[in-house]
């Protein structure tokens, strides 16, 4: 058996399994996004529905671009190219700032477009807006911790896992609802929207417990922040009587 970790010893920045685990986690995010949005796009093309507004295309390019760049960053570290990784990171921070703007703008435009139809649900802005708030704070923390690789990579992954909820929910959210026997209410809503990315977030913590025998402080703080925002979104959507009126006013109705 391996020796127990020394109390107070620093978190080990590297483990021989890291290069494969972190890449696998990014690939899992890709699966959720492609399975969630790929089917939706294919169904829309087959149905001959009108094209999305231009802002939706800009939003898609930005958010998929983020995942492409994150994948590139993981591969650069695997190839031992830290200088290029750092330069690309500056561009990613610029893209993150743009995403913080285009994400809410797209949500408001689409809710305004669908208002009064079966697809309209202004209260769902609770999820869309808290998603981007969670992402913004986690990415900012990752940037501030860019000289601490173990903290930086965990915060970047947590930020990306949080905003992957849209893909995972579209893919298996309905199935999760069926398993719970309900579609409405606090806990079914929380599970349908966040269960799958949360399992990946938990897998990151489990990995650290296996390989380091402890959780990284950045992971603990980031995961707690993610949980707080998920609970906030679920509360606003399901239990806050004022929220629907505020959200409806926000989209201009």
C-alpha cells in the first residue's frame, strides 16, 4: 500500500494518469454537446423550419470555438508546448469575455422571439443567465490562477462542464425525467438540467481522491460555486413567484 499523504503537503501538480484523464473529460463534454445539439439541428433541417436568427449562429460559433480551443489547450500540454498554450490562453480569455455578452443576448432574443408560443418560457432565463454567471466567475478564477497549473486546469474544466448542461439536457434530460417519474418540480428540474455534467464534475473530484488522496482547494471552491448557482437557477424557475414576471419584463413584454 502507498504511504498516506503528508498533512499540509502541497497538492501534487502532476500524476502520470493526468494526460489521459483530462483529455477523456474534454471528450465526454464533446459527446454531450454533439449528441444534444446534433439531433436537434438534424430534426430542424428535416422539418424545413425557418433558419435561426443570426445571433444564434454567432453564439454557436463562439461556444463551439471555446470547446475547440480547450481541446487544443489540453493537446498542447500533452505535447509539452506550454508557451503556445499560454499565448492561446490569452485569446481564450478574450473569447470568454465575448461569450459572457453573446450568451445572455442570445437567450433574451430567442425568448422574445418565442414569447406566447409553445417554445416560449421566459422563466427559463434563470438557467441561461446563471449558466453564464457561473462560467464567468470560474473562467476569471482560472485566469487569475494561470500560474498554478493544477488549480488553473480544474477551474477551466469546471467552467466548461457547467455550460455543457444545455447539450446534456437536450440529449438525456427527458429520459432522466422519466426515470424520476416527473417532469415538474424542484428535484426533477435539477436532475434533468444538471445531473450529467454534475456526474462529470464529481468524477473530477473522485479522480483527485484516487490520485492525490485529497481534493484540490480550487476544485472544492469551484464545485461549491457551481452547486450554488444550480440551486439558485432551480429555485428561481420552480419556487420564486416573482421570477417569471421579472424575466418577462427583461425580454420586453
